[in-house]
C-alpha cells in the first residue's frame, strides 16, 4: 500500500517538476521578449540597421539584459531597466564593434 502511494507521489512530483520547468521557461521568454519588442521598433542610430536580432543598447546592453532576466514583468520592477535603457543608444552589432574601437562616434 505504501509502495503504491510512493509511486503515485513520484508520478505527481514528476508532472509537477515538468510544469515548473515549463512555467520558468515561459517567464524567461516573456522577460526577454519585452526587450526584443522594444528593439523591434528601433534601428541603429549610426547606419539604420533595423534587424532586431542585430540591435544592442550601447553601452549598457549586458547590464540591461541581465536585469531584464532577473526582474519581474511588472512595470515597477522594470523602472531601473527603463532608466538604463533611456540612457542608451540603439546600435547594431557592427557599429558596436566600430564604436568600441573608436572607428566611429556619435554626432
Ligand atoms: Zn549600425
């Protein structure tokens, strides 16, 4: 009898674990998605590249992405991230490299 209960519990736990993983993955995608949504309407300030996947926020991209993943999806916890984003310029990966090497500068 107790063996039966154990196996029921185990099955339950396995299902539960899968659900947690699924929810965590969905939340992660949601957190990164709003950042990509934001970049969707942007383009590189230097060359006009508008492909979202190429765009970064100069110079705080790493910090913004780190915080975007950590903070919740409500507006309050995004305030700090928005503050960072507002102090950034949108550039593409190519221009980022050029900027980093002083080949171009913002006018
Ligand atoms: Zn560019």
